[in-house]
């Protein structure tokens, strides 16, 4: 009997205790206690660090915005300087253009020099053919047919004199400088005799110049000779045809260079 009463009292004690039923509250209280002793938890620290980092980011943004404003101001100043320089250039060009327009206007108003002698020809003739009488009735203000004929005659004389002067000038003769390559048959060909054969070709409008021997290969040399020809009288085809007639010495003739003089 005493044992059963002891068990009943233990169950009543457990039923009256609330520690297991309020475990969450006790855990929260324990957590707060240890946070007060050891400092805030990792989550709290992270939140505090984030809150501290925000002002730094704001300061960085403010500094970057200030540097951007300074760069913008410097660019605006450089653009203003360029604009002032361009204005000066435009003003200089306008002044030069105005001077040029003024000069052109003066030149347009100035009469041509060729018209002055023609205008003076008629009064001179009138003074030569005029009488010593001072009567105003003898003066023809509108001119006469005699004056027109005299002016036409003077003009025709000038044209004829110009044509005669132009005809006396020698006509320009078109000339060309030709460089020929004359090739022999082999290395045993007498190159001195070959050059004599080439220079023996003579015709009106042909003038032979300097020459030299140029190695070709295998001991063979070609004759390179220069000549000046008048285009209307001598052509390259005629030269090649005349030189290749020396079949014993000449194998072929080529035009190495052709220049107008």
C-alpha cells in the first residue's frame, strides 16, 4: 500500500510539471542567454555586416558619380575650346572669301586690254583725215562707213601678220628614243662585226647612239644599242626588218625600251 501511494505521488508530480510541454520557450530563453554571454549568432553578425556595408556602397556610388561629373565638365570645356577655334577659322575663311569676291568684282569691271587699241584706232584716223576747220558741223559723232572700212582693214592686217608669224615657226617634230636588244646565234659570233652591221643601217630620221654588250648566259652576249628616230619617218618594224637582214650575225631583234622625247 505504501508503494502504490508513492507511485501515484510521482505521477502527480510529473503531471504538474510544465517543462516538457514548454520546451520551445525554454530553448528560446537558453539561446538568448548564450547570445548575451558569447555575442550574437552568425545570422545576426551577417545582418550587421550587411547593414554596415550599405553606407560604404553608397559612399562608393557617390564618389563614382562625382568623378563622372568631373569628367563631363572637362569634356564640356574641351568642346568649348574646339568651338572657339572653329569660330576663328570660319571668320578667317570668311574674310579671305570677301577679299576674293572683291578682287573678282574689280577684275570683271576692268576692260580687256585688247579692246583699247581698237577703240583708239578710229579717233586717230579721224584726226589724220580731218581738216583744220574748227566748225562743229564737220564732226560726225556717229561715225561713218569709211571708219568701219578702215577698222576692218587694220584688223585684217593684224590677222595676216599673226598668220605669217605663226607660219615662220618651225613645226614640232615628234621623236622617240628606242633601246634595241640584238641577239647573236651563239658565243662564236663576232659582236664587233655585228655592231658594224647594225650601225650600217642608215635612213632619214634615224640617229644611232651608245651601245654595250650584255651577258645572256652560257658565254653568249647580246648587243644593246640606243637610237633616236623621228616618228613620222622611222618605225620599229622598219628597224627590225633592216637589222634582221644580216642573217649570218643576227638571230633576233627585240625592243627593250621605247620612250617619247
